[in-house]
C-alpha cells in the first residue's frame, strides 16, 4: 500500500501463523479432523474391512448409512456398526426361515 511501512520479517511470520491456523480449521472441517466421522469410501472401507468399490455398492444397493458432504461420502463408525448388526440379524432370520421351511417339506420318495 502506498504510504504504509514495509512488512518486517516478524510481520510476515505473524501472517503466516494466522494463515496456518485458518488452514488447520478449514482442513479439519473437510477431512477426518472430526474423530467421529469417516470421510470417503476408502475410510469407510478401512473401518469395515472392505474395498472402496464394495462399500460404494453397499451404499447404493443395501442402504449402508453414508451421506454426501460435498463430493465425499461421510458416515460414523457407530452408524456403520449398527447397520452391520441389523444386516446380520436379517441374514440370520432369513436362514431360520429357510431351515424351518425345509424341515416342513416331506422328503421325496
């Protein structure tokens, strides 16, 4: 600016420190800076032990709880664990139904 004194090294260091603080806050908002959230198919897949492409398919076809936040899918470990338990219960119930039907059908012969 015209008429203002030139910036000193100390001024530049203060500006850099403030910019770094702002960058950390913004990065924390858009990344896994929040300890309770998993951001992206890769992070969700690492939590459940699946490939990101498999997680993407589960979100689309089986209702795995993950919402869009910007260009990423975000979920929490608690939501995913609850979903996995409900899927396991559904599978067990389905198997019990199949086994009970097989027990009622008389053998052919």
